[in-house]
């Protein structure tokens, strides 16, 4: 990387199938992602970043409720339409968002499926075991 830049954990893609939305699955996946970064115990990893498409207000509000902050809009991003025979590329603006992990501020867990004891811990452990080598 360039001098002075520090690597940041980046949440590349969090999606929940339509019929499972508002069930707490997204909150638990986000909790597991954030917890995984905390568990790395790397002093420089005090934040995590993501991008969300501007035409997805439901996701934007979801992240805001959970303590994520808007950083900037990037109008140079691309989206790929896979619905046809040929892959079609189009421009889309994405919002960069950040969550600071070093503070104990309220992250929106108020009965919407966030952490609530042993069930979410076992869920997070299952996620970690599925995706990350221990």
C-alpha cells in the first residue's frame, strides 16, 4: 500500500434473501462480521468499512441503525446485470460507510434479532467456523 495508509477490514457483501429479511439474520451476520474483526486482536483494526448502493435505502437505514456512518459517495462504481444472456455493465453510485469498533456505543441491538445470549453466540461461532480457519 501507499505510505501512511493502513489496511482496513472491508465487508464485501452482506445480503439476505427476500423471504428471510426482517428476521434478524442480517443483524446476526453483521454481528458475526464485526465480532470476527474484534477477535483478530489487531490494534490497527478499530473500524470496518463497506459500500452500499445508493438505490438500496433499506440497507442504508439498516446500517445506520446499527451504528454505521456515511463517509462519501462514489459515482464511479459499476453494477452488472446478469438477468439476460449477456452481462450488462452500468454505473451506480455506492455509499462508503464506516463502523468504529473500539467504542461501546449502542449499535442498534434492540430486539431486532441482534445478540441475546447463547443463541447468538453459537450462531456467530458457526459463522466463524464456516468461513474462517481457527
